[in-house]
C-alpha cells in the first residue's frame, strides 16, 4: 500500500484532527462543544507529485492546509514532513522547517502588503531567514524570481495596487518560491481571478512544478482546474476525506456517491453534451460542522443511504486504485 | 418576428470615479424575447452588471446613462421618472443579486420580505400577501415553508436565502427576471439546484431571463442565446449552440480554449490569452481586446469595430 511507503513520501498526514472549541457565556466562558473542522484526515504526498484536495466550502480543505503549515493548533494525529513528525513541534523548532514549505493564498489583494514594494515583498522571506537586503545574493535572487514568474524587472519598484489580479498572484507565487521550498501549498490560487487570467496562472504553476520538481498540495473547489493540474485527488466532505484516487480513475470511475454528485453538478461548456446529460441533483445542502449527522456525514443527502449508513461511520478502504469511505461501494 | 420584450439600443453608461470618467458600458445593444434565456458573459469590469443595473434604473448617483434607449414592452425606461420606474421595478422586471447574504434585510422576517412586493405592487391585503408568500416559498422548494415565514435571514443557509430571493423576484409574476451571478457565491451542488429551479420557474411563467455569469459551463446548460461582453462593449452575440460550435470573436475563441473542463486533456498546457484585462478608465482607442488579440491589425488599434 502506498500510504505506508515513506521512502519517497515528502509529506504524510495521518489521522489529522483540528477541533476548534466553542465557548458560551459572557463573563465566565465555558466550552460547550467543538467544531470538528478536520476530523481524521490521512493522505500522502509523494515527492514531485501534485495532490488536489477538493470539496465545498466548510469541508475543511483550507484548515487541512493551515494545519500542515502549523498555522492552526493541531488537535490530534501526525504530520510527517521529510521523515519528522511536526505535529507536536513548537514555533521555534518549526522556524527552520518553514523554509521547506510555503503557501500561495487565494486572495491576491489581501495577501500582499500594500505599503511594500513588490521587490521587497518577494525578498522578505529571504530576510526573515537571514539574508541581508544589501547582499548581492539577495538582489540576484529577487531578480531571478521576478523573471521566473513572468514579471518584468522594472516591476520590482512598484506597489501592489498598480497590478492586476493575475500579476499579483504571480507576485505571491514568487514570494512563496523565494526560499526554494520542497512543498508548495496553493489554497484556491486561481478562484479569485478572471477566467482569461486563470489559464496563465495554472500554466505557470504547472511549469514551476515541473522545472523545480516541487511537491504541490493544490486546494480548490473547481473540479475542472483540480483535474487539470493534479496527479492524485482527495475529495473532502464535512471534515473527512470520502475518496482518494489517481486523477483519471476519480473522473472516469467516481465511486463515492458524493464524488458522483459533484461531477454531475459541474456544467460542461458544451451545449450538445449538456442537452444529452441526465442530471442527478442531490438534495439539500452541506450541514453545519457543529452538528454533523450521525453515521456517515453524507447520509442525509445520499441517494444510497440505508440504516447502516445512519448508524456507522464508514472508513476509507481501498477499492482498486481508489480509497473510498462508503458502506455501499 | 414580433417586437422583443426588451430592446436595449446604443446604451452608454459612465461613472465618475477618482481615476476619472469610466465608460463602463459603451454603445451596447441587445434584445430579449419573451420566454427566452439570454446569458450575458464577461469578466469583471466587462460591463455586464452595469448593463443589468441600467435596465433596472439603478445606476446610482455617480453613474450616468449618457445615451441610448431601453425599450421594455414598448416603453423607454431611460426616459421614465423615478416614480414611474418604481412601479416597474420589482413588479414587471425583477432582479436576483449575487450575494444572498447581503441582499436580504437582516432585521425583517422572511415572510415580511416576500409579502412586501405583493402588498405594494399588487395591492393585496397584508393577510393575503402573507398567505401568498407562504405559497411562493413552497414553490421555490423551501421545506416546511409556512413555519419558516417568521424566521430571519440568518436562520437560512446560502442556498436557502437564494431561494428566498427567487421567491421575492417571482412574487409579482414579472415578465423579465435579471439574475446577476445568482450562484457564484454558492457551492456547486447547490448551484445546480438553484439554476434548475430558476429555469423551471421561468419556463412555467413564460418569463424572460437575463442570466449574467462568467461561467461558460452554466451558459451551455441554461442559455438560449449569449452575448459576450468585453471592456464595456458586446464582442459577440449568437445562439448558445452556435457560440460553442463556432465562436467567431477572437476573445470568445480564446476564452473557450483557455478553460479546462471535465473533458479536456488534463495535464497539458492550457491555451492562455496573453496580457491583462483592460483598465476601463484608460480604454484603448480601437478595439478593447486588440492589445491581447493574436489577430490584431493596424485598424483594430485605431477604431473600435462595430457589431
């Protein structure tokens, strides 16, 4: 089984849990429950592969990313990065490891400091990790990064507001690459961009992944984009992974009823295909994570649900090339 | 063919902003027939939402309709006074906004908000309007509708709020519904439910629908005709089937080729339109798309092409 093959794995997440406490009371706050944003998620990233994580809002995909970077408190499980469990490391022990893992954010407007020049934004990670701003190494690296993401050298002296969304996302990518990370986490990197710009950024990410042999965790809700860029894909629903499979396997033979519903719901940009498609709409909406349903989380919306689904929570089990968490597969 | 329900002729709208006069809509002409779904496709800043707001008479204080006519059922809406426009807005033309979170009044119950247009425009008694509101909520498939009349918007999920918006839009049996990115804020599985509902209900009442979106997949599934906008102008109009089979404008061609779909060749390089979207305060003198166009000639840079 590939999940235990740690030889070539860069990152192995085992039974990851992120629970946020819920408090009540005005003066005396007491904990009345917890939101299980991520509840027992396991997956492996092999070196050089792109792993896509898809799901609807609130399914825990972004929280998973933040947990891997240790930007939220991990409630349980292991995060094995380059052979070392980082789930329990404190901030000072994490600091040198942060060079190895970097993030590209969704919002190209909110994630760049408006008072800093583009060159300084891109070079800041170098400064944080001990490279002097005056050194020739610094200047050369910033120039190289600007070129690498397809910006022009004279743009280094300008401010973020002078750039369009697509260009700002290139700046964010350059900043993430500054320290030569092994792992690049992209959280919805193209969803805030116009359609005609998305393709440019997707191409750039794919080129960089290949040229720099990056391992990429690519998080998005847009199935078409995830399919395009990923080697393997995990589908999340309400804090859990319901299916993991290689790309073609997932799209050609979706096994979990939720995966099938998601694929059905995405309209294809071709009216002839659309006219001939029988749409199976699933009922209802994603329930609140604060009160997840008993048994399988998807059971209230699932066309296949039976009494077992309402009582027992299914676990991920392998079915051919895929792993699926469903009693009825 | 008989006169269309809505005919927009040479509409120009500009806004005063800090960076100067912005020509958001520049000589746009389009029409919608009764019972038809017209999709307006474009990126942010292409002028699609401003076109919709102009039809609703909602361009606001900083915006100005400089030129053009909007003929709805033979009446020019641009020339109407605000008091006359109020009788049409929400009554015969209804609009559904993108943000179901912020377009409902948070301090009024759902029942009151849905009943209000019925009471206001159709002069029904409040009790009657309230009863009809319950029926409308059931029609947009809100489970247990009657008991939810006294709930506030924050009790509803995003998809449910958008159903409430649709119920409000349908309250006066409008002849034209304008839906501005009605599902952009929603998840895909909910998006499919809402669009299917909208399409069913407009078919039932034979209302015309203007669907504003940036999603070419949504267009393929729901539209009869399409207008593609770029830089405030209409780049191309065609029937939906035609547009996908045979896109003509270089921008449309580029857009079609650049989107990955569930059936495209995964892992390959995507076709990318070069350059950045235009700055509306500084539109090029010629065709707005010319700086990014592979087929641009001298004339494209000098004068804007007409449709």
